C-alpha cells in the first residue's frame, strides 16, 4: 500500500482507514503485528506496538477484550505480570 509522501510501502492498512470498526478486527491486527515482530526478532518493536495500540484503545474505544489482550501481550513480551490498562 502506497501512502503519498512516503518513500516506502506499508505492510498493513493504516489504523485510521475507517474500515476498522470491530474490536475483534483490532485484536486480530494487534496479534498479527506482535507475531510478525517477534518472528523477526524484534521484541522491543512488538512491545511498542502493543503499547501504542493499547493506548489508542484505552483513550478512544470501549474495547475491554482488546485491553485484556494488550495486557497479556505485554506480560508475555516483558516476562512479568503487570497491568497497564483497565
């Protein structure tokens, strides 16, 4: 997907594409981003993606399942149990 003004193509559609309406879609996208980053050996990138997505959901959506999944993803990535949202 090409975005005007960028010198590179994105791998997934942007989060503000107006097609993302369901919590399940957001969870699926978050899980895909985390899995891809982990497979590439980029745990820090996966962690930052979860934090960004969790913050977005916490501030602008009423998505308790995504919040719970973001918390558990951070627990897996950081090897500790601590709650960030909710």
